[in-house]
């Protein structure tokens, strides 16, 4: 990839976008709504935005205007501490929302970077609030999503506070596998979009520790690891690691 490609800005495109006909219907915001309700939601998304690999969807400090539903691709979010330490805070895939961090303060508190060429649906927050007041089911669903994010944050705190390296990696891989299965993909043959360093940052581990954990699980026959291609050979063993934790 050339530097010019990596630095390419995100691009908006005006399209006829219909939540009611989206193939991510069961994963994104309008889950479980009736057809008439879904048709009312078609006005929620006005544009789609393309973000090239290594491009930023938004940066820390940017004004909060919209939330973003990932349509295709893969993102990471990261924050920088007061001491300048860089920390990966999450990985997002198709059917998940980005930008929720900006609701409380009116500006984003993290960077969102595409790990591959990606596309998002842009949901203006003011429009989302307006429809939520008219549409109680939409408000309830959005609250469920916010609650899910809180639960995810608690899960990460548990990872960082009480688990050994292999246990943290097992939890990470099982979570990734579960999310991929929900999208109709294989939960046992994984292609990791993130680097070992990014996984380590997310799990609170040094990159060398992540590599050793992968090697240990590979040698024990739990995983088959070939660079970013990972096959889960013994999912039960991964789950036993978490039970032990």
C-alpha cells in the first residue's frame, strides 16, 4: 500500500439506502422490527462512507455528529492516555456501531481506524434522537446497544485484571469466533485483521507474550497458527481455559 492510499480520506456517497432490505438486518440497529416499522427507519441513514485500509473514520477530539454502522470491513478503536500511551480499546466488524464514545461530551474520545477497506452507514445522531422520540422500539433497541457496550467494557476489565495470557487470548478468540458465526462465517477458521501488537494492546499484553501464547496453544493442539490465519482445533479446550480463570 502506498502512503497516499493509507492517508486517503473517508468518502461519503449519496445512495438509496434502505434498512428494511439490508443483509445485516438481524445484527444492526433495527433488529426485530416489523416491516412497516423498518420502512420508517429507511430515512435514518442518508449516506454511506468508504474508508480505505489504515484510513480514519474519525479522530479523538473530532466533533460528535453521527454514529456509524459498519456495513463491510473491520475497524479498531484506540485512545491515547495523558502520558502518551497508545491503547487499543476495541475491534468492530459488520453489523456493529462506532462512534458511541462521543455521546456524553459532544466529541470523540478515540480514533477509529479501518483495518481493511471498509464501508459504514452514517447515522446522524440528531435524526436518531428525533426518530427515537417518535418510535419507542428504536429507543429501546438503542439502549440495548449502549448496555451491550457497557457489558463489553466490564468484560475487558475482567480480562485485564485477573486472567493469565493464555486465558486472555482464549477469551479474545472465543468472542471473535462467536461474532463471526453470528454473521454466517466460520467460527473455527479465523483470518485475523489485526496484528499481534494490536491484540496485545487490547489485551494488556506485550507483543512477545501474545506470540508465546499463540505458540503454546499451537503446540498443545488447541490452535493451528499460520501468521494471521488461525484454526480453532479444540474449542472445548479454549473454554476450559476460561472456566479455569
